C-alpha cells in the first residue's frame, strides 16, 4: 500500500510524516522545504501476529507495511509549476491513494501560505491542482489517441472515454466522480490520474482538541467534505504524534491513556487506508515466521498464493485454511482439525480477513 501525502505548505504534512515513519524529514516553517519526495516505510499494527508467533514459536514476525510519500507543499498554480508543484505531483502518481492533510489549528507562529486558516479553501486549492495536472495528462493522451484512432477503429471507445474525462476535468470535477464500467476503470487506472485515486482526508487538529468527542468547526468542514465524496476521514494532531513517536512502548501506552486515546493516530490512519483501498490481510504462521499478507478484498485463493510467490499461484492445488478466531479458540492447529474447523479450499475460494493459510502447490 503506497500513500502519497499532499497538502499546502505548513499544514503539518512533514511533521506527520516524521511522526509515522521516524524518517527525520525537514519540517521547517517555510514553504517548499521538502525538495525531494521523502519516502518512509512503516509496519501495519496487527496484534494477531504476536499471538500466532507465541502459538507457533516463530523465530520472527513480519507485519504488512505501508509506504508513505511526502512531497513538497502545493500552492495555487502548482499544476503549472508554481513552487515546482507539478514536478512534485508526478512523484505520487504511483501511489495507491492520496492522503490530504488539512490544517485545522490556529498558531500565529506557523505562517499559513494564504494568510488564514480555512479548510474549505485549502481543500479546493489542492483538488483544483490535482484536476489541472490530470487535465494536462489527459490532453496529451487524447492528442496521441486521436491520431492512432484514425487507423484503428477499435480505439474508438477509449477515445470517447478520454473525451468524457476531459469534459469532467474541465468542469472542475474529480475523475473519480465519473460513472464507469470495469473496462473503463481499468483503462483510466493505467493513466495514474491523481483525481481518480481514493482520498483520505486528515484534519490536523490542535493539541487541546485531543481526546474530545466533538469536532471543531474547522475539522467538521473536512469531515463533511469527506462524507460528501464517500472518502475516509481521520483527525490527528501531528505535533502529538511526533511526541508519541519518541516514546518506547510502555511510555507510549501511558501517554495515550493520559490523553484519553485508545490508539495512536498512525493506527487509525492505516486502518482508514485499508478501508479506503478495500484491503484485508491473510496470515501465515510457522516456526520460521508469522506474517501478514495484504490483499484486496474479493481475492481468490490462487491469486493470494501468488502474493507469496508466483510459483504458488502457478502450481496452486489447495489452500488449507482456518479462521484466526477459530484457531485461537481451539489453541492449536491439531485441535482445530479435530473439531472440523481446518478445511481445504480450492481455486474458487474467496479469501477472508484473518484466514490462517498454508498453500499446497506443485510446479
């Protein structure tokens, strides 16, 4: 899972990135301090792995991971090169989804690039730049396809799709608002259009709002916008997350309790990312390793096997599966088998979150 972090300068993007990756990105109080994209890899929290490791006496635990890409703050005109924004936008075209950090706190010591805190305006600025960047790419592809379609009539559907996409973007609408069939979605996905990617909105709130149940006026604006789009939304105080990142496990638990939080912002951010992308995790366990494998919901057993190794998919025979909850309730694989909870599944089996699997294959 690759998540590209975007936002205006000084909204807390790099502070958040530092907190969740401990990568030490520059977080100075001036625009464009992030010149090259910062990349951080973090582990996906999954307490099931520790339980499986203890049960199977695993030598190591390997969680799923998420890659975060932090690019320079975008400003109005970024798609045309203002602040070198267009260059930076290109750095997140390969991301699976976009995390848009929106400033929802007042602080006279941290300058807002537009002079005041206004989440609705900030979101509009960012999304307009995504749209304009996409429009440039669509126009280039459209010009190329119009020439090719003169000689190959089979390209007519794609040509019409690009024209519809161009009209949508010119109307100031995101590509993901288009109604598309599966073939059309697949074609546009190949263009890596930014406004076609799933969006996760992060309201970066003030420290004194941590642990409160009601959203501030600023955060509510972001929440309402996300709901209207069918996007994910989380609140995080980047400054608090930066402090949490410096603590060991025991200190972290104590600090979270003092703040009235059940989990750190990173955990909520990753959970929201999983939901946004429709991801689940199946699990493998043994003496060598207990490991989580992220896959799309709806993935069939052979394709899930292929995430481990292409030979597993090519030579797939069966998958021996027990649900995590059933396995823990039984206490062992042997007991799960005795109770009929360990089963063999074939090529048409749809994988479920928490499936503990051993694949059988022959190549």
